[in-house]
C-alpha cells in the first residue's frame, strides 16, 4: 500500500520539521536525512512518533 502524493506533500519530520523521503520498498518508510531518523509506515499509515523512529 502506498501513501497518497497529497499526504506526502504535507508530511514533515515531527522532530525538526524537515523534508521526508518516501521509500516504498518493503518495509515502507519515511526518512529524515536532517535528523537521521526513519519513520515506519504501517498498513498505509505513517507512524510519526519520534520515540518510535529508528536511526538511519
């Protein structure tokens, strides 16, 4: 399941408010290069919690 382009346009990193790179390959993720954090996407829903993010 992929994220809608409209959603990707408005999503930003919750920690630094920086841009996110969408990576559709399994597992789906959103990457903040500024913070070095990777946010998961579970069943098409981005998990935008800093405490749940993994280091890049």
